[in-house]
C-alpha cells in the first residue's frame, strides 16, 4: 500500500507529495510541471482507468495503447488499468515495483486537485 502525504508549508507554496518507505522513489514526481500533470497525465489516467485506449504519445501514428507512461527523469510509472509499474532506473540499484493502479490514480487525483486548488487561490 502506498503511504504518502500531500504537503503545503505555506499557502503560497506549491503543494508537494511525499511518499514513505520504498515508495519514496516516487517523490521525484514533484519535479513535474503543473500543466503536464493537469492537462496530460490526469486525462490519460482517466481514460486508461475507464478501459479506453489512448494514442501513442508523441507520434502522429494512429497506434492505440492500453497504458500510459509518465514521470520525471529517473522515475517512470507505467499505468495500466489494473496494475502500475514504478521504475527507478537512475543508478545501478534498479528498482521496479508493482502497485495497484487504483492507488496510483488516487494519489495523482488527490495531488492534482490540490495543485489546481492552489493555482486558483494564487490566480495562476
């Protein structure tokens, strides 16, 4: 089970997400751009969760896939309808974790909603 906290030290600070234990590798996702999270990641996670296929990212090809990969630099999350795979490929200690996609969707939804709320309060 994923254990995390959404942190906002002051109202002017962008909310961040903090994972515990072995899942702390996911903390790198805090480096992702707000618009990427809001406009690309969440809509694609919603589609995959509903069982829809999405267009293969960054191509003009009509290929449809049943997963969505997102993340930042060394941490990538391959989101499938049921199971997600979290990979840390940055160093020689390659880590690959399987997590229930419902948990991944839950933390992303909660965090992105908090970011949207913060952006609205800051008129950004």
